[in-house]
C-alpha cells in the first residue's frame, strides 16, 4: 500500500532533496508473515507507465530503525538513483546477453567449418554460455553498485557512518544473513550483496584514507607557512 506516515515520508523526502533527485512513489510492504527488513528502488525515473520508479520499504524495517538508521538506509537507496544504477544495470544486462550470443554464434561457426568433430560439445557451450556469463557479470556489477552506493551515501550525501554500519548489522540479524565476508559466498546463487563486514571494512578504509589525506594536506600547509 502507499506509504503515508508523515514522519517517515519527511525523512525520505529530505534524503531525496540532499541528492537532488525527484521523489518516486513510496510504497509500504506489510509482510508480517516474513521476517524481512528491507528497502529497494525499482523501475526507471519515468513519470508514468508500468515501469515508473518506486521506493518500497517493509514495515519491519520501519519498526526496527531509529531515525538516523532509517536516513542512512534511505540515502543508500537514493544513491542508487543518483548514480543511475538501474539504468546502467539494464543496458549492461542487454549488452552482456547480446555479446554472449554473438560469441556463441561465432564459436559454432568456427567449429562447424574448422573442427566439425567438436560440433556437439560446441553446441552445449553455445547453449550454456549465454545463460551463465550474463548472470555472473551482472551479479558482479550489482555487488559493485552496492559498494558504490555505500560510499556515495556516507561520503557524498552525509549518511552517519556509525548509524549506517550499525543498521547493516541489525538488518543481517533480522534477515538471518551471515555478516562475515567469505569469498566462497560468491559461488552462492542467492547472494546478491557483498557481505556486511566487507562493506563496513571498505567504508572504514575510505574514512582512514580521507583522514590520512587531510593530515598530509595540513602538514604540507604548515611547512609552507
């Protein structure tokens, strides 16, 4: 149903104002039967039509987050819009499917004329390749987009770092997600986000780099003086 709670709407509206992007339709997912605390942006920034953009939040997310945590989550979602992740993902998916199909066709042609004895295995590769490669590449892009949105939300839009890292851990507990970073997770089909500990480490690393850069600049300024 449509999200109409004034306090929540004001927080979300302010997040979109910070990023300078238009506010999409806001929808509340009442899913008490599922232990899911989540927020997501779907669609494209069209004003009308079936694929117009919308922000969906679950009731459990609103119940479990304080205002700072909710703002951090919303700024992360806003970052996806600001960075045009949905659009980039859409065209990248088309490109990878098209490229994989061309490769498969070229492989079949090559084998048919030059190595006809391998035509059967080549057909198997030509069938599987366009299915697997786009999935692997797009999934990697999705993970990179999550890290990119994390950084943009904190260091460009001003999300509170402690609130954001705290709410990531809280959501892992609610959603029963393992927070530890394990490279073997990349082989699991149901994992579409980087592990929370890895995301937090990347944010902390960026923070330390900024602190080091500021210290070096201050030191250079003192030497010049």
